[in-house]
């Protein structure tokens, strides 16, 4: 892509971080659209070993993401991290953080986080991408809640994720 600043090794790398508990089709949409801009997208599962009360372990989330994006043959890399996102981005030699936005309330929170990240590491940029209209209302929290109450979330998460969600709900 003309005008794109290349990282060492000649590729552009961005990090899309979140809890991804679980990854939704809204996340998938943001990642696939990010691949139109970046050569590689690292999907980084954030977790805190002291506070994480997620439905899926970090390793389970990484595996689901890897399964969903297998067809991209290494352009989407699933990983996990704990600690400051900007430190992780720097360790991975990326220069860009991708953040998805659904509503105005998302923007206020994300803007504060971006300003703090800029304070910590001014060489790392943040790019905001709006969720596609079809996914504007979808969130991992709502998906989990609906599944745990016996509702149908087909079409809101990738099929491989739906299967794992339903298994977890049955065991709960």
C-alpha cells in the first residue's frame, strides 16, 4: 500500500487487544478490515491473573482466535498478555493499537485510554474503527449472558466459538 510506513522486516504490524471472552463477529469484522491496512494483526488477549473472572481461560481464548483466523495463514496472530498494553505493543515491535468502537460511551473510555497510552509511549499510535452496523450492539458480555440464560446467539459469534460457548453453558 503506497505511503504505508514499514516496520523492520518490511511489514506493518498492529495490535488489537481485548478480553475476547469470547471473540464475537464484531471483533472478527474489525480484524478482517484491519487486514486491509496492515500486513499482520496481533490479536492480544488481555488478562490479569489476580482479577480475571472470564468464562474462558486466556489459552482457550487464544485457541479460539487461532481457529477462527487459520485461513489467513499467519497474517492474524493470536497471543495473550498481562500488564500494560503499550509495553506489550513495544515488545512485539508494533507501532499501532487498533480499537473498535460501537457507541459514544465506548469513545469516552477509549479516548482516556489512548491519552494515557500516548503519555506512556508517545511513539505508539491508536486507530479507532467503528463496528459494522450488523455488530453495533454485540458485546462479549451480552453474548455470554444470553447463552447462560439459554438464548440463541448464532450469527453473533463464529461457529467454532458458538460450539464452545454452548459447551460451557451446559456445564455451568
